[in-house]
C-alpha cells in the first residue's frame, strides 16, 4: 500500500502513469495495424464495458499515421483511478469517494516552475506551416460527429482583465473541433470559466490567448473537469490532491502550462468570429446540434519527442468520460454542502456528469432533506447540471443502487416529489424542451419524522459496520481460493 502511494506521488507525467499502469496490468499496447475509423472508436467502446478494470490502450500502428502513437482509456476504469490515488486495484467506488473527499482542501499545493528551455514539452517546436492534421492522429470520436475533435485536451487560459492572477488562470476540458490545418473552434457555456473569459475578452476587446495541452499529468486531467471556484487554481488542486509537486513552464504565448505534457497548441481567439460547430456525440449519449462557436487561430505547437496523443471516447455511458469526472464531480458538491449541512454523509454524482445525483443525509427534522437538495441546486455545478436529485438517509449507501432502489420503493410518498420547471440547464441535455432550460426533480426518499405521519411500519435493521465488512472480505478471499 505504501509502495503504491509512493509511486502515485512520484507521477509527473502521462508517461509515468502509463508505466505504473503497465506494471499493474492496467495498460496494454495494441500493435496490430488499426484504421483510425472505426477501429480506434470500436476498441475504446469495447474496453469501456469493463468500468471496474479496463486498461489504458496504447496504439502504435495506426494506418495513415506512421510513427504516431495514441492512447485511450487512461482514466477508463475504477482500478486506474485507484492506482492514481495510490490505492490498490479493487478499491470500491465508495472508498475512492471518501479518499478524494478526505483530501479535498486538506493539503498545500506544491508548484514548481521549469525554464522553457528545460521543459520536455518544448523539445520540438513548430511556428510556421502548422498543420494539425499532420501533427495529430485525429479521428471522429463518434460516427456522425461533424469533424475531428480533441476530446481530452486541457485548455489553459488567463483572465483577460486580470492576467497576472494565478488563481483566475483557468484550466478546463472543452470540446475542440478542428476547423482547418491551423484553427479550431471551442465550445463552452457562460457558466464555465472559459465562457466567462470569452465574454470578458469580447466585451473589452482584450486578447484571449490559450494553450491546449494534450497528453497530460493524469491528476490535472481529473481537475480540469472538476467544478471548483473561478479563483481557485486547477494546478494547485491537482498538486494538493496528489500530494506531490506539479511542474509548470511557460508556453510561447505566456500561459502557464505543464512542463511534461506531450503536446501543447498555442492559439488566440479571433474576437467576434464564429464558425459552425457540431454535431458531437456528447456525454448524455446523444448528439449535440450545430451551433456557432468562437474560432481560435493556432500560432505555434510544441511537443515532446515521439509524443503520445491522448484521446477519449464520449457517448452513451458507461465511458471513460464518466469514470474521469464522476467522483471529482461528487467530491466538490459534498464539500460545498458540508459547509452548511454537516449532516450530509455522501454524494454520488457519477451519472452523466451529475445530471442525476444521489445524496445521503442524516435527517435533522421533517423536510430537512428537501432543504439540502435545494442547496445542492445552488452549488456551482448544481446550477446547470444537477437535474434529478434523490435524497436518501445516512443508512443508505448512495453508491449502492440496490439500497437506493430500496429507499425509493419503501420511503417515497407522492408528496415527497418536487418538480421545479423553467430552470437553467446544460444545453446538451437531450430532455430539455429548449437548449439551456429544463426542470429540476427532487425525490425525497428519506425516512419520516414528526410532524409527518409516521405510519405503522417498523423497519428491519440488519447488522452493519466493520465486522460485516470484514466478513464480506473473508468470504471473497475464500471464494478466490476455491476458484484457484
């Protein structure tokens, strides 16, 4: 366990993590010749069927891209997430949640800066004749995507009005569609940090320069998709949560970037310009429509020698997207709720980026769980994403859907259901009547407290606790012995 933790803390790059995964049997190399389409897509989908133990897959023989390497599934299973956190394979989702929640805001960030000339990401540099189609082994992530997308890029940008504020320097994962050899569109929404910066740049006429990082430290990839505050640094959170330093350097256009990323694309927003973007197979499992999105012009590309292009499959779940962001969507909601309501015991927002969430709470009074649910809707992530909320008692594990279904079946009355219409919503929710507006559904499946009518039922309380957990593990050990 200590060896795993030490190795996790020693990760400084994607390459380090791939070595750790290989040693644990969680990364494989697919050396048979593959077509970019449909082979890369199909293999990624097949791997994602095993959410518990799917390996990362490295492709080094891609038709049309001689000498290029691509990897998918780096965060594609709970075993990979466990190893990233220094925990053994087989660690339960609930245990991983509390591991992350226990680290949240609890450690100091360790940020070090590397001179540009010493940063591996700047080993090779292209400043003229830029052709992203030659540099990157791109392909359509889903069959009917409107073009080639960079699905797992971490985009670093500075606040145009406060560029020297490190906390306001945003790092986020956004969908980027190549629009030509040296330009791409970026899709975001106003509530995202990047959306705020785009609006600020166009309001003031100030330039917005960004750095698109590909093949990154696996800890940053997680936090680039985590809903934290606007003035909170994703770099700092990633370092604090990993308990290890994050090495930064400067991009050629002055943005702080990871020194050990595989590839960085430097670009500048073309103020006032919009291009058609989409459709794109998104995380709810449906194609987004075609919209106009801001256009960015590429000014330079830096990369390591023999770079690894990292991509992701996104679509109808379960996919790597769900494993990548699920627990790191749950943990900040949990931390934010606990500030006001210490009675909250766990948050499960694994499903489709938290479109459905399950929150367990120690009921303080009749109707208390509904109050907690309403507060959840006002968290940074809840404003746009938390659409369906199921509230359960603290004796129900929100990560065990059998227990959740029991609570829904036995503790829900018709008047425990609240529907809030005409609420803000993420535009790509396929159930929205109009993009950007939808409902909120709260189902209170907690037990009744006076003055609610209690009824006559007396619930069976089976034995729980550490003894039962130990017995369950003993049974599994015996079972494995028989199988061998």
